[in-house]
């Protein structure tokens, strides 16, 4: 039985579908949803041009608040309990998937729900896959959700 569902959000269309699925499962299981948005601070170290690091960090945190507001609205509409939290990578060597795994362990997640873009081939190699990396070392069940309108990319 799922009691604590961690919902990883990033504001994408697949993330919005993940919210729907997490709400559906939480309603059936009467589970608590713990939504999380990761601010990936590695962008602060990888940008080569002139920028204001605090402004960039503020923008990333603002994106997180907007993504978590969608969760708050969905939980409220379904009459469910939940929490929303923004977490941040801890160092330049830290990545989003590892940060999510630490958080899932910290809150005792029974299930993790997250969106995936379904990239394959070169796009996946270039862009990476947070969901795939998370899935590889997850210690609990994981539900990956793709956006309805995103086509499945097949190898050429």
C-alpha cells in the first residue's frame, strides 16, 4: 500500500500528466503526496558568459514555485493532503536524479511519480535523462509518465 508518494515536477507537459497520475493514485490509496522541484544549481557553474548568479538562481526558484503551485491546485481540487517543497543540488558534481533519490529516502517514499520525455538515440545522449538515471538506482517503485501529445521517438 502506498502511503507516501513523492511527485517530482519540472513544469513540463509530462510533469503535468505525472501530477494527474499521482493525484489519481493518492486518491485511491489515501496516500500523502510530497511534491518536489529540484533547482539544479550546476547551471550557475556551467554558464560561460556574464550573468548575475543570484538572478539566475531566483529565476530557477521562481520556475519551481510555479510548478509546485500546479500541484497545490490539483491536490486541493481532489481534496488531498500533501506538501510541496523546492530542493537544490548540493554541489557542481551533484545532479537532479541523485538529489531526488536522497529526498525520496529522506521522506520514506513508497512510490515516486515523475514525467519523462521519451527521448531516444542522440537526443537522449546529448540531453541525458533524469528519469532514466533515477530509475537505475531507485530503492522504491517508480512510475514514469509521458505527456499525451509527445510522440515516441524511435531510432532512425
